């Protein structure tokens, strides 16, 4: 009985130390959870500087878009397809995301729909998207970027370097989206 009471007293004496230790761990993990806007939006920052592969793609309006012509501006290059439900769901969000920001960020939507230009045109019209839509009919550009999952967005710096990637569907109208882009490109 004395041993049980002694053990109970030892345990009770240790409780404050255990609680203090657990609270300290919780605080340190909470501070590590307070992360950058990029982390909270799911932007994977590039660990190695990599030049964005150059391309020249036809847009839906018939113009040629050359990546090298856009140097000096930050770019969000999204690869998508009409047969991808997540991609289609993101289109109106991308349009809304771009509102009032077109002077700060170039957004390009690269469709990898093969030879189905009319299908892309119909969908873009239906979704009321005004952003530049590029056609990557044989997905050569997508392959040069290493795309093996869509939707995927590449964030390209003013210097033409891939500085971040967003894989999968995101809520581009959330404040987190613009915060992440501002943080990544150091925009105001």
C-alpha cells in the first residue's frame, strides 16, 4: 500500500513537468504550422533553378505566343484539358483570380486536348474565360515541362525560371492564392 501511494505521489509530482513538456511541443509544432502563404496554398517551391522550357504555341484567337517574349513579367502557366473535370472546374476560378491582376501577372492556359480545338473553343466560350488559351495539341510543351498530372500550374519568374509548381485543383479565388503568388514573385 505504501508503495502504491509512493508511486502515485511520484506520478502526481511528474504531471506538471509532463504538461509543461507537452505544451512546449504543441507551441513549437504550432509555430512550425504557421508557414508561408506558398506552403498553405500548396505551392511547391523549386529547390533548383531551372529555366522554363521555351515554347511557341498558337492561341485560340490565332496568335502565336512565345514564352521568351514574356520575359520581365511573372507568369502562371496552367496545363489543363477539357476531359479533366478538375481542370474545367478551375477555369472560372482562374478567370476570377485574374481580375484586376493582369498588369501584375501573365496567366496562360495551355490546353492539351490533342486536335480538338473546337471542343476547347466551346468550353472556353461556355465558361466565359477571357484569359489567353494556348493549344498544345501533341502535348510536346507539356512533356517538356515534365507534366504527368493535370491540372498543374508552373510559376515562372520575371527571369524565366520555374520558381514554383501547383499540382492538382486549387481554390484560385481564395485569398491564399493571391497571397502565395505575391509571396513567390515578391509582388505588392
